[in-house]
């Protein structure tokens, strides 16, 4: 673990901080293969990703499990057991912003992603990201370690989908195991990953 990871302060993000945390996620996902497949033009991405982040992962703010680091350098939006993305809002946003040629593949992709979730109670990490200006400082690892302490304490698995192959090594180092690969039509590959409690 790097010195930055050891000294990074990870704390819950209050609902009032949601805009700043969402901005961090938007910056972090600006080169993500799946999000840029959905919204390939800059104006599409910047116009759609903030609302998608809130719809897909915003439940973490309401339950006190949205985490951020110093100066919003990184953020992790967790969903606790029995809390789910706002499927209606996600569906409306996809219908309104994703091109018709990609929409069917995206809906199928998301359905396959849902099929990999553990059956029982688990912690779900829909989004984690670090502002590119603060990457390679250990912030992603600090964010993961902070939340995984709780899932271990509760004896619950943690689940995520990696939409960027660059991030898989980080998840492997923190005990996640790939469950397979999901790819539909022209979509990039998504890797669902599970971590059993320790």
C-alpha cells in the first residue's frame, strides 16, 4: 500500500456534497469504455453522466455510504443490502440520451449485469472513481479498503462490475474475483466481480 493510501482521509459524503462528488465521478469516468460507448460525444457525456450517476448510484447518499476523499479527489458510491439503483430514472435517461442504435444492446447489457448480483444480502459498488488529476496516489485503494472493512465486519459479500480493464488489477488486489465477462453487440466488455467477506 502506498503512503498516500495510508494517509488518505476517507469519509462519508453528506447529501449537500452530492454535486461535488458527482463531478468527481464524471471526471473519473470521462475515458471509461462503457460510458463513452453510451455517450461518445463530449456534450452527450457531460449532459447525461451527472444525472446517470445520481440515478444509478445516488442511493448511497441517502444511506450514508457515499464516500469521498480529501478535496473530493476520489469518490465511491456504495449501495447497502436491499438498496438498488433507481431503475425507472435510469431507464428514462437511457431512452432520452442514448442513441437508438445502441439502446437495445445497452438494456440487454444492463440486464445481464443484474443477473450476476449475489442472491442474498450484499454490498454493491456501482461507481468508484478518482479525478484524473489525483490518480496514482492510492485514493482508489483507500476508498475500497474503507468500505470493505464494513462489509467484512458484517460478514457480507461485496459486488461490482468493472467497466474499465485498467481497474481490474485494483479490484483483484482487494480480494475481488471475476465471475465472467459480459459483452453485447458493439458494447465494451464488462467484468462482474465478487468479494467474499474475510
